[in-house]
């Protein structure tokens, strides 16, 4: 900032403040997805049979596999934070890299899954989709919107954790100041939790 | 406000003087006061542009048949007028300008909790504003859906709705970040002794607003994203042809956009609660009632959204529930009005321009609020739905309420923000045409609507002609008043008399720092020892 104008001069570390800010942000994320969950509940109540039959098109195997991947990544995330609190920089980085890789694996799985759907002509506005009953069209509309928005969040999370890795290498995050990593971890867990709701709503609805 | 130390800082340079003075130093500043001024400059610009659009629409209605524009231009004008006024001025107006500038000072802090995030919020705001402007000149014509972007028309129209909706999404992001910042600031940065019930009422209202911003905005965010997905990929959730439901769009839209009305009005009420005690030289009547009514407006106001949809085909039971809740939300608003008037009673009233605008707010807000209760009744709603009555009603609340309070707050805090006094004579001169024109225009609309004039129509039938002419003449007077008002402010900015530290005799913390305040506000963080509007303690001190 030019000539130290503003608050940089009194930049203070407010650990609790930073945590409050992050939790508030997570609340907004939950409500953002909440709008979609409201839409889902309404549409499912309206088209129960169509949701049931459309769900058969989804691969339970990939869905469950991705759940395992994300849950494991939440574990490595937590281990990374424990390591930074203990001052073990090597383990911090190791577990963080593992988290990033698992996140990437999730996205790879997701793209294989979406790719297969597109290959079969199952995407919004496709010729095949037009022949399906309205309830199934809405099911896939919601499926692509919700898993798509979730995938976008995973992607943002991967980038965010990458930035955290750089900050750890530059020793901006360390044993005595790790709130940024903790907050990034909170975000990552949230993305995980949302997936745990998406799995039964779409893959296990059949 | 009783404090142990008086951190008057007359010799320290102000936030305007410290550091570089070029444009670059402003757009990179994390000082909450400079960010407040950045918002002020951006918003007033957009307000004036959208006001011109409003006047143009009125001129179109001056005669029957085409007057100065085509029907499609008229559709664009009411859409863009609404989008700019709502998303770029009235929603962010008071919190982003006065909340930013005064919330930290009023609670005895040096800045907000996250200064860099604060600057980022302004950039999101600017980006959203530029996207909105861009949507007018790119694609196949400017958006023509009305500011509500109702499906399925917003999914089908060939005009540039996608970009306009994305602009609103980005602006929502800015609003959320500001909300997070203010909540954290109030929780973490209150000065020693500044307990919750010693906070000035403006802080309470900004705090309540921040919660609504936080809890409601994400819903409109996802709704607008879905509209974009619909337009780009045809996902079908709002499209009846694909099994979707347009009513779902209306619900999701109003789940945000009704609470947004309280985002607009709560900080305005907060500013009025600051101005009244200062000019009555008397503590506010019912401090806790006002504070709690802010919180209950925020709470109940989140549960009334479907009163915008009584004619959309909801169930009878749904209509009754939302009608009842709509009546209930009038109670905390009325509590505030009674408290303000009771605060004036037996006060030693010092009649100055900010008080005039505060009283104007109360008068016009009452008309707006009471016509709102009328529409909450299901039978009347059937009659006035989608007529000029609605347009008149929400202009009484938004313009008569929020914008008049914005003007009052601007007059009240102008000396503190810029260190200059504004000419009272010019401000009074602006008030008369503004007040008379306002009521000619919007009361005219109430009458026209009751007679059956539908909103958003390009043309009108002969029986409404006299009413339209009356309203259009009112719009000219109103516009003249607004112009004189801003001329008065610019004149004060250029060669106004220097303001003292405490020109109005206020007792809250902002009147203890110099005008304009120094960077970081306080040399030493004050310790607060008493309630916020303790004029007696101040006199004996």
C-alpha cells in the first residue's frame, strides 16, 4: 500500500476475529447451496418417480469412490494442521500435498463421470434429454448444477491449498501463526460436507 | 458518550492529508474512511444517472402515445433504473458509505476487522457496476425484464440479461464481504467499556443489516447463477417446458429480495436514531426498544417474502400466513417511529438541515409503511397488485425513506467527513421543491394505481392522463430539488466554512475526533464509561 496509508501500520493478528470471519463466510456458502437444496426438495416432492428412475443413470461406484477420496482428503487436511501446530513443517507440507492430490483425483473422477454422461448424450438441452419426461430433465438439470457448482468449489479449494503451500514454504504460515491454514482447512471440510449430502441425494436416490 | 479520556486530535493531520493525495493513493487505501468516500463517489454518480432515467420515463408518460422513445427503450429504462437504484445505490448505500466511515469510529476502533477485504469489497462493487454498464451496450440490446428478472421471460428474452444478472451476482458478493467485515468488527473491535448496550444505535442497525446481508444474499446469488445456467446451458429448473417451475424462481428471488428491503431501510433508521438525539439535545427514548426492534425487523423481515406473490398462484393458506407475518413486521417499525417522536418531546430542539431531512424521512416513511400494510391485506392486494400503487409505495419507502435518510446522514456527517460546513440556506432551498415534487410524483402514483394504472406500461389510457401529467411535473420539481441539494454539497466542499470538531453538539465518539478525523481515528483508544446519548453527563463534564 502506498506510503503505509491505512491500517497496515497497525496490522494486528486477531486469531479469533479471523476465525469468526471464516465461519461467517462458511455460513454464506451453506446458504448458497441451501438455495439449491430447497429447489431439490421441492422438485423431488413433485417428481418422486422420475427422480428414482433418473438416478439409475448415475454410477454409484464413482460416487462412492469420490466420497472416499474426499473424506480421506479431509483427514490429511486435519493432519496437516496438527503438524503445523506441532511445528513439524515437513509433515505439514507432506499432508497438504496429499490433500491437494486427492482433490485433483476427485476432479479427475468427476470429469470422467461427466464425460461419460455427455458421451451418452445425457446433458441439458441435448436431443436425448428432450425425449425424457420433465421430472428426469429437472433431475439432470439439478445434478449438473449442483455437482458442477460443488466441483467448482473443489477446484477453488485446490488452488487455495496450493497458495497455502507456497505460504508455508515462505514461512508465512508457521507454528505461531497458522490461522490461514486452519481457515483453508475449514473451507475444505465444508466442501467435503456438502458432497456427503450430494451423494445420497443423487446417486443413492434410486 | 461518556469517556474517561478525550482523544481529541486537533494537531494531527487528517485522513485526507496524510499520505499521497493522487487517485492511486485512494484506490489502494485500506483506510475505512477513504473506502467510505470511494463508495460515496461511485454511488452518487450512479444515483444521478438512474435518476435521469427516471425523469426520462416520466417525460414519456407526459403525453399519450409515443413521446420521446420507443416501447422497447421504455422497457430498458425501467429495468436499468431499477437495477442501478437497487443494486448500486439503495442496498449498499448507507452501510457501505456511512457504515464504513463511522462504524469503527462510533465503537472506538481504528479500522474495520479486515481492512484489505474491505478494499476488495469496493473493487467487487466497482466490477459489478462496470458489468452492469457493459450489459447495456453489448449483446443483443440492453436487458428489458424489469429489475426482478422473472422467469420464464428472463430465460427467453434475446436481450443481454446474462451479463446484467452476473453483475448483480458480483455486487451481491461485495455485499456479503462487507457484512462479514462489519459483524466481525462489532464483535471484536469495540473499545474498552463499549458494551453492547453502550453502542450508538447506528451500530446496532448496521450490525442487524450485516446479518441480513450475510444470510439473504447467498440465496439471490444462487438464484441468479441458476438463471445464468438456464440461459447458457438450458438446465430447465425454472423452465416449465422442461418440468421446471417459474414460481420456484419467484420464491428464491424474494427470499433474498424482500430482506434486501430491510438491508435498505435498517441503516437509514440507524442514522435517524443518531440525528434525533443530537438535535433534541436529549437522550433517545427507548434505547433498548430501538436496538431490539432492529434485530426483530431483521428476523421477521426474513419471513415475509411471499407477500410479493399473492397473485402468483400460491395456496390460500400460504397467502394467509404471509399476510399475517407482513402485518407483524410493521410493529417493530412503528416502535421506532414512536420512539423517535417521543425523543423529540420536551427536547431543546435545534432546528438544522439534518433534522429537517430526518423529519422528512419519518413523514414519508410513515406513508410508505402504511401503504405497505394496506397491501399486506389480501383483498386490497388483489386490486393494487402490479399497479402504480406499488410503485408509489416502494418509492415512498426507498426514496422517501432510505434516500432521505441518506441525505440526512450526509448533511449530519458532512462536516466530519470533509471538514467543511454546508450552507443551510441552500439546503433549505433544495428541500421545498424536493418535498413538494416528491409528493406530487409518488402520491400521484398511489392515486393512479388505485384507479387501476398498471406499472411498466409504455402508454396510458385517457382517464389516467391528468394524473400522469401531475406526476411528471412533480418529477421535475423533485429533480430540481436534488440538483440544488448536490450543488449545495459541492459548493460546501469547494469553499465551505471550516467545520469545528463538534458543530452540532453531538455526544457520540465521532464528535470527539477532529473534523476530518486523523488516520486511524484515535491517538489513544478511548475507554467508554457511560451510555451513548448522555447529554447531562456531557454538560457537567
